C-alpha cells in the first residue's frame, strides 16, 4: 500500500474543495500537512482536524501565495515545523473577472 509516512506536504488552497480533499488523502496516507489558506481560517482549521481524523498531522497557515514574500514565508514556516518539504501541491484558485485579452499585466501575474 502507498504510504507517505514521515513525509511533509504543503498544499496551497488547502482549506476548500480539491485542496481540502488532497489534504485529507495525505493525512490518510500518514503525511504531515501544511494547509495554506487566504480568507477562511475556520475552513482551514476544519481541514487540519480532518487530516488528524484521517491519521495525519497538520497545521494551517495564512499566506497569499500570489505575493512572493508570503509564498516564501509559507515555505520557510513549513520547513521550520517539519524539517523537510517532500511534496508541494500548488492548488490555489485565483480568479480575476476579466477576459484574458483584457487583463492587465498585474492581474495576469496575480493569477
């Protein structure tokens, strides 16, 4: 059987939807999971609890990964907590209400 025992994962956008499901599966497989969120701390805490119920270990950390300094802080804190980073799932959902040909360079960079 596949196992992630002893491995550390970082999941951006981990508090909802696909990211939450990925976090839960990593927990089931025995991983330690850094759950990234931007807005909904309560949802992130529930994801952490879900990982624990599945058998893993997790913590939640707010960071807007569209900002390089916050993304760097997210990785640094994950490394501080777990001592390693074995898996990264880049899953954040950033949507701008504009047609691609109408997006500014700043909007494009943010997505």
